[in-house]
C-alpha cells in the first residue's frame, strides 16, 4: 500500500508560525528552564492560595531541596517520589530533583497503601515527599521499600497566618500526625527551607538520562513506570510552546491538572520554560476556587480536562466571567464531547478551545488542533512537528486507508525510547520497529486530522461486530435528557466469546429515573445507530467513577455494570 501517511497532509494546516520541523536544544530540563528564571527573577512564578513566590524564591528554595537530597545521600539517577496535590512543595520539589540529577516519579495521593507500596518498590524511590494528612496511609505503604527519607508538608504551609488559623479552626484543612519511622529520616518541608543552604546545585546529566518516571496503568497488570528522558521532555516543551505561540513572560497560566499526572507536569514544565506565572489549584473539583482565582489573577492561558470545563459551564460565576484576557483553553486527557463545544465557545469565545491528544509514554502530546487555524469538533487535531502518525491494523500492523479505524502508531522526539522501567517484554510489546503502538483506536482523514474512536481494550465485540464505545457515548450525550453517558462491554451469558453493550447514564436534573426513560433513550438510539450498537442494558447513576483528572474509569464502570443492579 502507498505510504499515504508519509506524505504528511497535515502540514498544510499548520499555523503560519509553526514550522514542519523544529531545532531542539541540547539542554536538560533545568538548563532549559534556567534562562526563564533569570529573565525576570522578581516576577511571581507561583500563586498559592494568596501567597506569591517569585522566580528568585523558587530558584533558591529548589536549591535547598536539592541540597537536602545530597545530604540524604542521593546520587545521579536516584528516584524521588512526590505524593501531593498541587502544593508549593511539588513545584519546588520538581526543580530541586532535577538540579540534583535525580528522577521524579509522581505518586497520586489517591493511591491505596498497597498501590503506593507497588510504585515505591517498583521505582526504587529513595525519598518520598508527602502530605501530613496522608501519613497514616504512607506508614502502611512503605514496607520493603528503599526509602531513606520522608519529607512532609501541610496544606496550611505557606498560607497566610489568618487563612491557616481560620482553616484549622473551621476544620477545613485536613492534617495528620507525623510519627517517627525506624530507619527513615523525617523532615518537615518548611524546616528544610530554613535549615538547608541555598547554594546552587547542578548535577551533570545527559539528554538521554531519565528526567521523570510516570506510572501508567496500561491494559493489563500493575502500573508500569514510563521512563521519559530529558530529550523527550525538552522536545515536548518546545513543541508545545511553539505550537501555542507562547511568548516569554508577562503571561499568567492556570490549570487544574494535578502535577502527579503527566499532563499537569508537562503544562507546569512548559510554562516554567517561558517564565509564565502559575496559579496553583490544589483541588480540581473545587469550581468556586477556580472561578475566584480567575477573577483575582486574570489568567491568559487555561488548561483542563473536559469534565472540569463541563462542570464550570454550570456555574453562573464562570458563565458571566469576562474572558477577553484568555488567549486559549487547552483541553486534553479525555475527549471533549463535540456536542458541548459550541456551548462552551459561546461562553468563552469562538475558536478558543484547543484540543490535544497524547499518552504518558509520549510526554504526553502528539496531536493538537491549531491554535489559530482550522479546527474540527470531535477531532484531536493534527500531528505535532517532527511527529509521524499512522493508523494500522491492530492484528497485522499494516497501515490502513484514510478514514478507516485502527490502532494509532506514532514516532517522534517526545515518544519514549527507554520504555517501561525494568520491563523489557512490556516495552517490546508497544515499541515495534521504531513505532509506539498506543492501544488507542483512531482514524485520520485525508487532511491529517485525527479522531480517537476508542481504546482497543474498550471496543465491544458483539458477535463479531465492533462497537466503538466513544462514538456511542457521543450519540447518547446528544439526547436532551442525558447529562453524561459511558458505555462498556460485558460478557453475554447466552453467547460465549461475545459481549453485550451496556451504558451507564447520568440524567439531567429533573429527569426521573424510570423504565419509561430507558425505553425513550433506546428508541432514540434505534434511529441513530445500527441495531447491534443499541445498548442491551442501560443503568442510571448519580455519578460515574473518574480518575484524578476526570477520565471515566471504564474498568471500574465495567465492574459496576457487571454486578447485579440494586
């Protein structure tokens, strides 16, 4: 078959400021970020709940943290876990870890003690930065690990005295008692910032050394650590800032993406490289906090998962906000329902939404809609500079024609090459002939725009017919009574090897959960999709299981739907 993807039809739709290929610097993460910190050292680099930190302060504080890592005995390549929401210690820790030549692994605060133990053991983490409120769980999860030290912080750390006192009095700030652990050194982050020297630390690392190790669930088994090198991350930072036409300084950015997720980490790193002031959002589900801080700091760049935007759209304070200062809204980590895009842009401004797509293993972004140019609702855009994408048959690996769904395969400077930490077989399964096979089902049109149809593992097999749940979810959400819908396949008890289509639905306020409503939705779907795609089972819920960034967790949903409904 002719190499239709090699012709790169997407280049015709690049914005004028975006070249087909970029010149990437041979500088590590800190070497790339350092000029931005020197650009205007007195400028605020981070706003945390009313407390500002200048770039100069962040530079000095990260030196103190790097010196602590050296004192504890960490060497180049050792791993440090950060088990926090978006608090100052995360931003400072990120910088200090890189200065010390160590590897950051983001550890979700939502992990159970067992899950925490797996990541700490698997990554070989030597130091863990955590929250005092999480300490009881941490104690249960550190058995058999290589931890030498724990650094703890609190939500009230760096709040103004008035806010800290009021929060504790009203019991709105969770805290926890920190107890000694035999054989492990315990440090309070604020004490470290006072006691450790601020002398500059700059451990020499190479572009191909690991910068961050982010854990990803994958389709089977326990989470795996994807090793992303300095070359991967710096290349991605340049791709993102070039694509979005991001200038140095004088800009304020805001994102509710958690830093322990690759999307939040990349946004933070990219913004730091352009001396952009960051607004910390510790709780992505607190819409009123987000709106309040938008009004206070007037961000120019906003990035969130679609569910955060959809919840904000319901808030009068967001709908009435003056969005004239906002240049664009980036959306990623999950599809933005096409039927809501017009409604969103009616509120924020036409063509301001920029959807992106990627994975942990790709640092993470591989496609995006142009910032200024042509966008296609429902599509996740076109490949980044120096990024090749093809759609292949999942079974044979052969390239498929434009418009035909298949597995998305990608190569580019942001795609991991070191693979999964200490897992050569799992790495070989996804890295084949220089291409990373994503496990996502997508299609590309003749202009190079990519649409993600489903995860390969979420595709439903109905007696040999393929049902792409993402497409069905979009149709379900178009029903006027439906607020949110998600579809999975569950085993058909009457047909071994086959599945039935099952949909979980959240109805809009005021709509009654009833058999009559189920029948109404099914009748609607019969007029929209092929008969084998119509759900054989519909269940109404008040909420659906989601990840920390708002992705619907279909594995958990499948378990819910498999259980006998109450």
